[in-house]
């Protein structure tokens, strides 16, 4: 559709963030897609969830997680080496990459997430949608 807006996102994992983003942007250009928002989740998408432990608590039906948001490592979840492993540990393996993500996502705060990469993604989407007419 000509009025569509594209967002391409992937985990950084152990790769170089700038190189990953440049490669994805180049692939978009080669495919004839201009104005694509390309974002890399530092290190993993689970950083987004660790940045909002209240959402994790609600989504997974757990208790006692949101109070841990004050801990240093959860105030900057993008700095964690293995966010997925940390989320498994924190939830005592209640988190599942697919079902857990679907359960947590509706509760993520768009205003109070500690993950810088999550806030950057939201900012990019906001800028893109405000500058482009949305598809009907």
C-alpha cells in the first residue's frame, strides 16, 4: 500500500548496534522503501519489559515485581548483558518469549518505561506518524 508506514526492529544481541541499523536501513532502500523507521532493541526486546516491571507483574499475574523497579539494574535495563535470562530468573520462569510478550505488551506504559531503547522506539514512531499521513 502506498500510504503504509514501515517499522523494522530487531534485537541487538551481541552485534554492533550502528552496523545492524545501517545494514537494515540499506536493505530497506534496496527494496525501494524510503522513510522506514529502523530501530534496534538494546540488547534484547526483554529490556522493554524489564523497564516496566509493573507491566510484567500485571501481564504474567505475578506479585512483588514492580517494587524491584527501583533497583539499579532495572532502572537501566538496556545495560543488562542478557535481559531475557534476567526476565526468566525474575519471574521464576513464568515468562515465555512468545506468550509472555503477548501478555505483557498491553500493559506497557508509554510514558514511564526505564528502557531508553523503548522510549527511542516510541519517539521514532511518534515522529514518523506525525510527519506522514496515516494509511486509511
